[in-house]
C-alpha cells in the first residue's frame, strides 16, 4: 500500500475493527482497511506538521493524534458515511508532542468523556478532557523532553525524560508521587507490563471478552485475569547509556523499586516492550540486536539471531521498534536494514525474514486481533504481512 508523504512515523491498529491508522511527515492521517488491503481515507490534519503519535481509544472508533505543532486532534468515525473527521483540537503547547495516552478503560466514568495525557518536548505533562479540551490536571517536575509515557493499571501515570528521571504522578491532582534516577544518559523509551491488556480494553482477539455485557466490564475481567499470572505491574525504561532499568512501583510506600539494572547492549536502547502476558521483556538497540529478558526478574534469556556462537538471521542495521503477537509467542522487529524479522520466542529462532521495504523501517504494529502485522518507513509505503 502506497501513499506519498515524507515517510511513515507511527502506526496503530484498532483492537476490534479491521482498521489501521498511520501518520508521518505530510500532516495527514491515513486509514487503511485491512480486509480490502486498501486506503480507506486520507484525513488532512495540518500542513508542515509531523504526526508523531496515534492512539486509538479502547472502546470506540475514536482516536487521538498529535505531532510537532503541539496540538492533539480527537478524531471520530461518523455514523452516516463511516468516514473519520476531527471533532476537537486541544492546543497543548508550542512545543512538539512526543507521547499521548488514554486513561485506562476500567477507570473511565461512563458519564464523562475520557481523559487523555500528553507529554512534550519541553517536559510538559498534562491531562485533558477529550471533549472540551480543558486542562484537568497539570504536573511540574521534568526539565527536558519526555519520551516515554504510560498510564498504569492502578491509575498512576509514569513518565521518562531526557532529564534522566522516571516519575510517577497522581492523575487526580498532578502531584509527583515518586522519582527514580540511576542513569547516566537520557531515557528514550518506557513500557509497562500491562500495556497490551490496557490498550485493548475489553477486547480479546477482536471480540468482547467472555460475553461481557459491556466493554468496561470486559476490561475489568481481562485485567483481573492478567493479574492472576502477572500480579505485579512491571516498568522498563531504556536509554542512551545502553542499559535498561526494570522497576516496580510500591503503591503503598509511594516509591520505585529497582528489580534489575540490565546491561548487554553496546549502544543506545531504542525500544523496550513487554509481551502481552507480561512474561517477557524485549529490547531493541542501535547495536543491531534484539534481546529477550525475563519480564519479572530481568534475567537475560537470549539475543535473537545469535545461537551457538554464530549469528543466524540477525539484523544488519539498528533496530528501531518491536511488536508482539497477541499470544506472546512471536516478536517482530523493524530495522534500518529495510527488513522486518519474525522470531519464535519459544525456540528463540528466526521464523520469517521479511524483505520488501526499500529503505529504513521505522514503525511496526501487530494487530491485536491476531493479524496482520503492519509496517512503514522511509520508503513511504505501508505493508501488511500475514
């Protein structure tokens, strides 16, 4: 699938509908129909604006997008013609927005509009009403750009910044609850082990979970089921000093606890990502490697593509992004070497080498319904892989 723009910067698949949204350097968001493998709609946002964040709401055909102009656009799908349109614009800052996050569905009040958090290049972090655009909660504490943002299952907002700190925030009043700093370089990426179950809300493999009466009830059931096998929400942050810190947050003691300081990468860590079940932590780096660690202890498991003293399918360039299959059995990696690679976590081996892009691959997402994998990059193409 092809559409002219500078290049693709972000890709997001819907949890229950066959839709993918992509954004890049031409100031537009494009919706792709998975079933027909074609462009559904190109929605202009703003000329000369890079779309850097796309985040579907967990319970509707609504999404938020943000970019270099410091504005969040709330986009709805119209009931009459099923096309998308911008319903609200929230001017957050004069600086670029690097991350946005919806409040987890199980916390959302059905009588109020969902809240959304936004983090900027200047270190600003605030929470807004998605309907009115009113600033509901303001924080103060980060001194430099915020690159990582996650709204946790217990309602705590976590952020990581180039000021070398990770912070936890009260989402009711904006107070700083705790801070962690044990890093000699800027943080570039943050992930929580509940990310997948919170992203998909009440939907599992595209269907409402176990015949629940509504999506919020289903989201609560899914989180409860997830916590049976992974009761502790883990936090991972990686950055420019080539290390990853695996943390957990003590809600009662209001502090971060360092579980493991993970070493092994030789260059900047670009992406950290927990498997949907929370068992595994995957990491991608400029050193061309993808590594797997135990998601609860930080114990090293393997470097994918490296077996018995020789490399078997490893990337030839920096690895930018990772995405897990919904069943946590497979991982796909996107690289500057123009390829994607699909790995078996059980066998720790390469399953498929996916050439086809003509330049660096910046974004990848594995559809929460199970298929397909979507990728995009510098060659201005979006590809679907089954």
